[in-house]
């Protein structure tokens, strides 16, 4: 059992409350601060009085975790909440919230949204974490709430006046018990109560609380049950008498208490708090001993030492062997005699059987039961045989002259014979006739003298030796396996066999697995992962595992995959050192294995496989030697360290350390941490054993990924933790500046190289350019046929250049002394050319371009384009040099002449065609005027047809009530005539008079109702008629108006069952054209009746009205026959109808479209699918802009 006090960093040794958050941290409340433990060190939190953003107080009484949200902390000076996401506290104090009855918090219970608080003397209350509303719970004035337990809708209070239950839903409170209660627990539908007088009570939690059992948990006076916990169907109590556990039926299971002689016992018997973590380890908070930690494996491995039974202890814990007698008592062999365990403690064997006094302090190396006989092998006192029935004992030794030696190792039964191995005489067997121990092997065989363990398997005897390896005795022959044949060592200590007939043989340097053919199958030692290779005891548990007792703890090897797990003292083993031969598989399947500090006894199937280490969490970040947190440096991290997944640092913050922890408390000290820095290296590096901090010095700027994981002593590996680190570069050495430096150097080098190359290339290029220019000039002249000329004006010489001469310049050819206008120019063009030359000479122009005719070599005049430009003038402005070219345009001139002729002809044809088109346009305009007049007449005809149908329908509707009124009047007239006649004849009876009056009254009522109905119809029709005949705007209630329109149109469907539903705001005022609206909905409803519901007796029309974003939205739906896609696409086109043969004009929907888009300035769209009705959507502006009349 581990213990943590202020020496390890706990703020104070009185641990009053314990909790674990979802990350895995253990939170410990003390009387002097709050602590968070990661398995290695404590982080302390202290209060700042009267501050809302700090812990409310240092005297912690209660803790309650809300997963993924935070931790509620109840102190003697207020309530606080620690936020897991921000790492900050928030306190709720009476001085800031007057609804809080008291700041003296004694206990807490919480859910996701609500925290329930018990106080010192003001009852309880609960706080809604979202709304911060406070609800008081008045259980009894001046009643201290010792503990709270929440179960569904029920909240249980433990007080000195008893236990109360408060039903949260209806705030009903009821007292369950009257005895002073200190602690509560609700589990498995049972309410467990720990009382102030040390009584443990268990009630059935239900509609009625029934007491199942109660018991005093200790004989100790003034015992108080301070705390309760529940795990694996066991109730755990923390009281003034240490920690005890009980089954749900009330049977005590275990007791942990303080023992001055045991450093790893409970630190203090006064236990204030208990809690199980997420791996079933038990945390025990005491009054003066800090916190104890009890591993779950410690309970499972069943460690028994000399201190377990103080009244009847195992006085000598150096265990060497085990056996069960016929009474199922366990016999334990030790280095100082034999002990018998009978259920309530240990007793020396000589205290039960005085016959054993002869060997009462002997070093017992092995015990074996054979029926009623118990065989005992010793080291120094021979072998004893004791008969349990007649209680007779016989000693076999040198002193009794019935054995050749005094030192014996192991006992074994083989083929009905008792065998015993010795240190000097190989194997001896018991001869019942001689009543002596004699050699087992024949003289012709040469077995080893010093034999260790023996094993019988499939009729063969296997045994180990000290110095000669492993032996198999088969059918009178000995077979040997030694180190030369692959055995790890010639010293073989213990033997066992598994279900696959493999022999397991241990030695001082490892473990051997041998086949029945005496061949090595596999070996285990330190080189392939065995933690300790000095193996002294060995047993196969018949459940797939071999258990090894070594000099470094207890090891379990899986015989299927050869994986292994190591258990050390911290896991609950008797110690690190196990003894030779001290192992036994009991008939009930338990494994007994002993060492120098006692023994372990356990059922192998109850030993849970070790879980992998908990995930790695980051616990501390230090930059330049300073620890950072969200409260100290918001620029670096804004959340608690354990939630940080990436961090960005400046270039100068290049000295850093990161501390990690795997919250695996049961093996924290045995964890080995590994890490790698991606971006620096992909290699995994191991930190020193016990070290979990990564230090990085002068890390180059860049992006890095810090990955870490941990492995435990069993080889299990945690998940990999990843932290992204970005170390910025300095501004003068970031990527931009580096690129700039590189580019600058590259540009300078390039400049010098290019400059030198250019100087060389320029000379070569100039020479090539001149040659290329000359060649290009010749090719250009050849391709274009042009002739260049260069006139040296002062010298009156013209130099001409051409590839193939075509112009006849006369005798001088390429040189002409008479100027440019020689005989080769057409007489009609010489004047024009001379004029241009004169203008150049007089400095009026610098260039000219003129088309002239010249004579070719065939004595024909051809057209050329003569271009000239003054290149150089003297100081007087006179030209010195004029250059130019003659371009052949003779073919172009021919095309111009031809084109002119064609243009003349085309103009004549265009004039003729224009006259014909004008004539036709006049006819077309006349036809369009006639078409528009016909269209307007058809529209007016459609309107009148619609109005006529409306008038006929309304006339029919008015005719019905008027006819009923006339009939009623006629009936009343007949009644009056009948009364008059009877009155004159004096035959009128009182009853007849009353009946006649009643009947006439009914008639007048009928007359009034029908006349009122006719009046309403006429009024409605008048309004509709006015609206239809007028385009004047007026303000209407749109929804009400559409109801009137529908009412006026009822005659349209008098022979069909058609339901019309109008949905819209009751008050939707709309300044609009009512007549146009009536026309729109008349056409829509008429189309539905005629086309949509054709052949149908029933139908439904729905009109939806809404207004938003400055628009009126009108939606018209019917569930009729619908339309084909082709009809939908042209439904608003004029003259489109499916009833043309029946008189339909096809203008109804066209009129609707024009009214919506032109008069109302809105939009309309129609949707339909054949067989699924029609949907018309209209959007009309609330404000209609008046159009100016033309």
C-alpha cells in the first residue's frame, strides 16, 4: 500500500475529499488547500479570500466532478467551481449572492446542470449552473448536513438527526431514520448508511425503504463511519478503525489497518475519505497520514504475511511448501517448522500434533500428502512420515540408520512409490518392507548426485540437477539434456508441464521449454525480455499460464503466445524474492506461491490482465526556465496545460522543457517514457528510467511534432501523445529574408557573368546581324518585288536596289543624273511627282506617298506606289539625302477598277430592293394594326364572357332566396285567409290560432333570412361589378376581399364538391386595383373548375397569402389533373387552350399574366405535373408605382 504525505508534496496530511476527473487526475481536498496528483507530483491550489475568481477557501470538505466541465469544491468558506477548459476558478459566495444561505459547505452532490450543497448549520440548497438560480432545501434548522447522495430524482441527506430523502421534482422531503448519520452510499438499488455510532445499515432503495441488515463494523469504542465506497459488489467503509469491506449480504471481506511494523500498511486508522479510480484502485484519505493508494492487483493476489492475523500469525514468513490435509486445512512449510491454517489464523503443527515436536524448528523443504500419511522433507533433520489417523510419526535419517543423508529437497509420488530428491544421494525411494529410504536407480545407471525437483508425466519421471542439466527416466533408461544441447544452464531448479505436453524447466539464468523428446523448444531470459531470469519456483495453473517465482517478482507467461506479465511488491506480491519449491496448485484451482516475506494465494482467472498505461498528458511547459500557464502568459497558451495540443514560440524562446505523465497510478514509477521530435529526427529515444521531461536547447526555428508514449513493466504501451511546436524564425532569418538573400547573391553573380558574356556576344552578334540584315533585305525585296532608291541630292545621283528589275529607267539604269522625274514616268503623273519633290526641297514636308505610272521593259505603263522620306537636311533646311521605294500596285489598281464597277452595279440593285421592302413594310404595319385590334376585341369578349357567366351565376343565387321568400309569403297569405274564414264562421279554436301564429312566425323568419341573403349577394355583386368595371385603386383588406371574390364565384362550381381554403393575415391592407385582382382569381378558379377538375366530382383549391420584404406573395394551388410540360411552358401565351373545339379562346392566362406583370408590376410563375395539380406563384409589390400616361 503506497502512502503520500507532505513529504511527497501534499499540501496537508488531513485528506477530507477525493475525486478523479475524466482526464485521470486525482483531486485531493485537505484542510490546507486543494491538490491535483498525476502519479508523480502534486499541483497545489490555494485560496484568495473574498475573491470570486479564486478558490473560496483552503479547508476543503467536499469535491464533485462534472465530466468534461469542471470540479465543484466545497470549502468551509464558500463554494467554488474549477473549469477544466480554462483552468480558472469561479466562487459563489454569500456576500455576492444573498440567496446562498451559508458559505460553510460540508458536502456536495452534482449532476451535469445542478450542484447540491450541504451546509454546516443552514440545511442545504442547490445551484443551477446555467442560470445561477438558487433553490433552498429546508430540512431542519441548525441541522448540519454530513453527506449527500443523489440517486435519480432522490437526494439523500445524512445529518445528526437522521437520514432525509428530498424528491427534487416536487420538492417533497421525508425523514427515513432518526439515528445520527455521517456517510451515505446508493448502489445496486440499495441505500447504505454509515452512522456516528459505527453501525453500518443497508436499506432497499424503492417506494418503501426496508432495512435489509445492519451491523457494528468494529468492536472499537467511539467508532464513526466517515466514508463509504462501492466497487465490484463490495461495500467499503472508512472509519476510526481503518478500512473494511463487506459483501452486499453483510459478510466482512477484508480489513486494512495501521501496523507500526509495516511501512506499507495503512498510514492512519482514522479514515476520512474513500474513492475508487477508473482502474479500480482504492484511494484512502486519513486524518493524519495523508493519502494511501491500494492497487486493485493487491486485492487480487491475496498476499498473506506474518501480520495478517495478529491473534494467530504466521510467525515465520519464510515459506517453502504447501499441502492440504483431509480436513481441507492448509499446511505451510517454512524454514522454522510447519504451520496449519484453519480459517481464523495460523497454528504451529506441534500445537495440534505434539508428535512433530521432534522437528518443530526444522528447515522444511517439502511436504507431501499420501492418503492419511503426511511426508515431510527437511534440510538437516531427515524425512518424517506422519499418519494423521493414528497420529504416529517416524523419522528417516542417518541418525536413525534408515536413510543415507540428512538433507533432502523435494518429495514426489511415482508409480505408487514415495520418492525424495537429495543433495548428495540422487533420488531415494521409500521401501515399506525395510522401513527405510534406499536408492531409486539401479547401479548400472549413473544419475546425478544432487537432484532438485521431480515431475511425473505420462508414466515418465523427469528431474533436474545441479550441474548436469535435465533428465528423463523412461522405461529404465535415462535421457539427458544439458547446455551443450541448448539448455540455458546445467542447473535446473523446478519443473512443470502444460496441456501441450511441454516441460517447463527453470534455472538461475532463465527458463527452458522442452518437448517430450527431450529437445529444446524455446528459452526465456533477459535477452528476450524476461525481467529477472533467476527462477526458483514454477507451476502451470491449468488455465493457460505458467507462474514463475523469481528474484525479481512474480511472472506470468501465457503458454499460447509466450507473452508475459511481471508483478512486483507494489502489485501485491509477498516481495521480490521467491523460494525454491514454494509453489503448489491446490485442488480448487488456487495457486500458492511463497517467498521470504510470506506467500500469495489466488485464483488465476481472477487476475485481470494489465491494462495498457493511461494516455499521456502534458503536465508542465517551461520556457526559458519559467513555467507557463493560462493565467501567467495568455500570449502562449489560453487553456490548461493538459489541453494544449500546439504551441507557437518566438525565435529567442528556444530553451524549453515539456513534462509528461501517464496517469497510471498503479505502475507510475515503473513506466519508461519514449519520445521523438518529428522535424528533427524520426528516431524514438528513451528517457532515463524515472524521467518524464523532454528538454530542448537551442532548437532551430521550424515546425516540429513532439510525440511521446510510455511502456509499463509488462511491455504494454500507451497511446502516442502529440504536441505541435512552431518555433518562429527571427525577422532577419525567416523564409522571406532567406529568399531575399539568396536571390540577391544569385542576381549579383548572374550580373557579372551575363555582363561578360554580353560583351563577347555583342561583337559576334553585330557581325551576324549585319550579314542577316543584308540577307533579309535581299529576301524582302525579292518577296515583295519592291525597288529601293537612295537619292544623294547634292550630287544629283540616285542609287537603286532591287532583286529583279522591272522598270525601264533608260540608259543610265541604276544611276540617274537628271533626278527622279525622267522619261520613265507617265506624262500625266510627272507633275504630281514633281510637286511632291518640290515640297520636300522647300521644307514643306518630310515625306510623301504618291501613285504613279512607269514604263516597264515591255514598254507598258504599270502602276507603282512611290514613297519618299527626307533623311538628312543641311543647316539651311535643304535636303541632303532622300530615300524611298517603288512598290508594284498595278494589280491593286486593276482590282480597284473592277471593284468600282461592282459597286456601281450593287448600288443600283440596293435602290431597287429598298423600294420593294418599303412597300412590304407598309403592308405588314397595316396587318399588325388589324391584329392588335382583333386581340383587344377578343380580350374584351373574354372579359364580357366571364362577366356574363358571373351575372348568370349570381342571378341564379339571388333567385333561390327570393323564390323561398315568395313561397313563404304565399303560405302566410293562405294561413290568414283560412283564419279569416274560420273567424267569420266562428269555428276558430284557440289551438288553431296559436298554431297558425307560430307557423306564420316561422314563415316570416324564413322570409327575413332569405331576403338578407339576397341583399348580401346583391351588395357583394355590386362591389365586384364596380371593381371589375373600374381600374381605380383603393385600399382593401386583401384576405377579406379574396373571401368575397370566392363567395361571388360559387355558382361556377355549383355541380361539383369543390373546397376553397384561403390562408392569410386577418388584417392585410393593400392599396391596389381590386377589379384586376377579381379578374385574376376568376380566371384561375374558372380554369381549375373547367380544366383541372374535368371529370372529377371533388376538388380542393388553396390560396396562401403572405407579406414580407415589401412584397405580397400569393400562392394558388389545386389538386386537379395538372398539365403536361409542353402546356406549362406556354401557359401564359395568347390563344393557348386545350378546349379550342369547345369554344375556349386561350386568352384567360394571358390576361392574368399581363395584369400581374404590367398593371401590378409583379411576377408570376406556373408549375404543374400531370396528375398532381397546378401551382401558381405571384409576387406583387406593396407599393405600385403609377405609370405616366403617354
